[in-house]
C-alpha cells in the first residue's frame, strides 16, 4: 500500500530509528483497530499518510448507568468483587452478599430522561430493602436513586441505612431503638422538605435539608460514612447535613428505599438503583 518515488532514497520511522533504503516501494500494513489513509498532496509535493487507532475491548459497566434490560440493581463495589442483583422478588445470592426483597411491586417501569425506574405501588409498604448486610465500620458511600410518586400526601418515605425494618412504620428511629443513617419524608410530622436523620439507637439528630419533596421528581441521595465520626448527607450531589450522632461501627445495617401509605391509600415509589461503594476495611 503506497509507494516511494525515486527521490526518496531513505526512510526511518523516527528520529532515532535506523535508515531503511534500497527499495522502491513502501508497504503500510493496517494492524488491529488501525486504519491508514494515503493521499497525494501535489501542491506540497508530498504523500500524506494518516494513521488512526480506536480503543479495543468493551467499557466496564458503570454502576450509575444501569443496564439495557433492567435498571433495578444493587451494586456492591468492594475491593476485588462486584455483586449485581435483579429486582424481582427475593433474590438468593452467594454468602457474603445481601438478598433484596420488594414491597408493592408491580410489573411496570417508567422511562424518563434520567433513566428507567421500577414502579412499586400499594396501599401499605412500597419499595426495596435488603437484609442487614454490612457494618458501618466499613468506610464508604451509600447512594440511592429514586423518583417520588405522583401523589405525595398521606405518605412516609425512609431512604437510607437501618438496623431494623420497623422504622418504616414510625417517624422516629428511636421508637424502635434503631441505629441508622437516612433521609425521611413524612406527612405525619408533617415534613415538607427531606430530613436528614441519624441515630445510634438511643439518641437521634434530625436536620431539615431545605430540599423540598416534590411529586414525580428524581432524587439522588448519598450517605458518606468514610469518616465514622462525621457522617455527610447529600441530595443530588449537594451537601445538606453533617452529623456526629451515628451508629456504632459494629452495627449491622441494611439498605432501605421504601415508603408507607398513611391511611390505606394507594401510593408509589419509583426505584432505580442502590449503590454501595466501600473504600476501606473495618476500623
């Protein structure tokens, strides 16, 4: 492919390479993922050779991007292992990982500009939860992706990390002496904004985040427990609270992204993903 005219007596691949000579033809070979384009530039009295390369292999799955088939996954990003779990029913997974169960599950999904969501609707409990699966002695960040339902009256949402499922039926973690780190919305209080709540089981701190709860709206919640003595709460990547009243590093916690109808009226939550990123070992 290509040629050298009689005036090209020598060729070298770079400034330190050896000279090649004695041949009247140059052959350029396209390697893997490489394309070569040759053009005759008469105006500049030269032959232009363009070599382009493309990346090979597939891009690693992005925990925040979901998959093409089902966005409803729980990711554990722990050194050297990732567990991926589907959203239907209760899932049995290998030892060392948590199972996930659903409440108010329907077969419907909604697709919006920010992703695909699994709809949970019922007159009682709605949403996703896991069993107690990790200790806060692990440093990391838990992130929750959801959309509120179209009706947010007569409703309680708890989204975060808990030691007991009993908290869903209450506005305070202390009612069930539950250690936890979570976001709350309850019309029973009544709340109008998301509340950041932390508890060690005997004391509780509640902070009004100033972020309004709006119907049919996407929210991303994050709880950063990288520093066990100073827990940071984020909504849509903005820091909204920092708490020092926190669960013990030996407390086992579970994921919750759930709601509860108050008054036996049908309510919904649209769940996308729960992600756990672990950055270190137990203290």
